[in-house]
C-alpha cells in the first residue's frame, strides 16, 4: 500500500497533531471541510491504536512512523485516515518526547451512565481525586485484568481518556466499563441504593483487612480508592460501610494507589 507521506512541517495534513504535549486535545474539526468540532481523545502507540480500532472507536487522524508503517497490519486499511512521516518530524510537530509507532486521534464517545453500569455489576471500584493520569490508567488496567466489573470516577479525578491515562492502561480504558459520578460522599448514595456494600480502602493498621471484610460483605461490593497524597476524603471515609486496609510489613505505611488497586482487585476477584 502507498501511504500519504508527509515531508514538511507545515503540511496541513499534520494540523490535528500539532502541540499535543502542550495541552490535552479535546476537540478536533476533521478536514477538509468539517462543519463542527468533534470531541476527541488521543492515543499513543501501534498496539493501543489497534485496540481502539478493534473496540469500534472512530479514527479522525492517525500519524505513523514511516519506519514501522509496513509492520502494522491495521495501517493498510484504505478507509483509515493515515499519514506517514519520519519519526523526528512527528516528534517535532506533536511535541511528544517519545513516539511509539503511531499517534492517533479518535472521536470521543458519549459518557456511560453510572446507573446503567451499576445495574450490570457485582464488583466495582470508586475512585476519588486521583489526578495522576498514569496512576488512573494503572487502576483501570488492574480492574480490567482482574475481573472488576466497572470503575466509577468522581469529577475531581483525571480524565480516563487523557492520552497518558490511555497509555498507562494499555488501552484498557477503551473497553473496561467506566462512568463519572458526583463528588463524594454524596456520589456514594447512588452506589449504596444499587445494593452495594461500600468499603473504603485506607492506610490504617486498625482498619479491617480487605480480605476479611470481603468474606462477609455480600455479593455486590464497591471499593473506594483515594488520591495519591491524602487518600480518601474524611467525608467519604465516614460514609463507607466499613474501612478496610491492606496489611503492611511494619515500617511501610502504604502502597502507591496503582499498586494498591492491583492487590485490591485481585482480592475482589479471589473472594467473590
């Protein structure tokens, strides 16, 4: 297949990819004569781009490193809006430090309804105030890999479709069910009304070990995870049915929230 090869920085076909590092791309007006801006999100890497395509997301623009274009089976689809350029040119235009085979921009889907997610779930995570997108991506990757049915994010958490969150999840945010809820603790009321036992994961040695709590928690469990620095807010903690913890070796007070999520998701699946 012959690709559209870009050789000049000012080529208008590269306009969608300009300065991706400087700001999160949230809207794009597709060329050549788009009538309106389309909500969108950015994906990095050939594998994650392939996963986004397989999941049915609509591609708006894809730039591929010319060195690997022939090795990406999906890139030969003539219906895809693919351009090819030297690695250095893509790096210069996007501002991204590392280019992993491809950079792609997809149409952002409507957000899932939290009530609909809860109606079809038994085990969910509730994430409060996690602003680091890589941590957020690791949380979703762990939830997807270890059998958690869905993840709810409060509005203060990072965007799950921010490019670094998508990268950190290795594309899991594109298939794992997630939705937004209101600020905690009020946002937990919907969860409790759906029949979930709410457990708050805290770094407190006197809290109930998570594995112990799960054995008596009932079939539907929502585990609340908090921000990287201070954990769950005092108000959300107080609103939970039980405060739980992951027992630590003496002298170690806590895990990174992404690592804690992986252990907790394993226990959620193992005790279900």
